[in-house]
C-alpha cells in the first residue's frame, strides 16, 4: 500500500544503491517494487550474475513519524544480525547501513503465508502456525542487556520491563493525542488501565528479543513433501527487548481460534495463565494504539486509512474493556 514514508526510487537510484552496497561490479538488469509493506520501500532486484536480492530503503529524513519509529533501520539490522546468529530462518543480509537507511538481502524463494494459506489444506495451516510458534519461541531466546527499543539514542531503554513498557505507552499516547486521533477512552484513562496492571510486568526479568510483527505477510513458506514449511521471516523493524509473550500479539491475534491455539501451543507448549492473558491484552492494546496513530502520519489512501482506523479502534476498545474488567 502506498504511504508517504516509502521513498520513490528511480532506476538510477536503485543502480546507485546496489553498487554502493555490493560494489561497482554489481549490474542491475531489472527490478520490481513490493507493494505489501507499509513503512520502508522494498524492491526485488535482479543482477546480471543471476542473483536476486531485495533492496530496502528507509523513509527520508524530516518526515513526521511516530516516536517509536525513529532509527527503525538500526533496529531491523540488529534484529537480523542477532536472530540470524541464533539460527532463526531469515534472508541473508548482504549489506546494511543504518545511517544511510539501506539493507540489501537475499530474496526468499517462497511465498508469503498470507498468500499461501488461501489454498493450503487446514491441517497444513495448523502445522505452519505451530512451526511459526516454535521459531518465534527460539527467537526470543536471544537476550539483550536492557529492555526497550534498541534505538541508538537510548529512549525507552531501562533495567525494568515495567518502566520500558510504560514509556512505550506514554510515547504512543502522546503521538495519538498530538494528532487528534479518536480514542475509545481518554488517553489518561488508557494509561491508568495499563498502570493498574503494570505490577504483572515485573514477572519479566530477562530482556528477550521480540519481533512483534509476525503477521502472515511477514512469513514466507515453501512446499515441503506433502505439506509446507517456513522458509523465513522478514521485517524486523518493530523489534524490541521485552516480554517474550508479546510475540503472541502477531502470532495469534489475527488467526481463527483453532489456528491461534496452534500458534500458542508451538510457542509455549501450554495454555496461557490468567496473568499472562492480562499482559497479552496490554501488548495487543499497544499494537492497536500504534495502528490508530499511524492513520495520522502515513498518508494512506482515504478509504484504506478510514478502514484501518475503524478496525484498530474496535480492537483497542475490546482490549481496554478486558483490562478494565480484569
């Protein structure tokens, strides 16, 4: 989907950036923009030696963005480097420049799970949900020195998950109110609901690497015998160090009940405890707040923007109601 954060790249831009990253001998013979992403520009690029790579370019400096979105290219690079070192299936990163806002990586050969599931047998969809849960659980074994976003200015970084997550909430509420986003409850009341349950966050003592955006479009799958397997995951720019349970927001929140249960089983191997359910409701509410706030700054087409606002606002209201009654 088109958004104002995506740089528009000419043929000359792509040739220059590819040579900048891969050397002067890299010759571009073709390219095509991916349209599924919402933040960075991403192009599939074919080289004359047969290599197929993906060029990812961050938004231009000076654009109005959400507070957490500062330095997201650095965040994605850190996620790729650390998760890949732990054996998480990812594209190979051939070049990374956080300051220049550029990543060049190998192109995965499969298709997105979002696309593939439309024709997959039900048992194969459940198997992918479980496998993805296991992959995400393995990814969260990567740990950091402090909680929070790994942005270089240190904002939200702390020794306490409670402190860092409350900073997340404060920042996104400030973004939403500064742009007059309609919220189902006043911002102060939303913060109070999170604060009421904040002691539950103290159960998290180790900063785990959380992708936080493992929706089906960021998962690529391949046929495997009579079934399918996960080839790799992409788009780690929303990553942070925090509660591993936050990974279940994207793994389970968008799937039917049986598929969500399969993802939870792959991730935890058990059902959620009541306190974990409340923590997960807080993490879902944070994502819905991000999506609400995005509608003020991304410049999405009018209808898509209105649909996103309505969709995310309804889910935010539901999770705030759950927190109020817990």
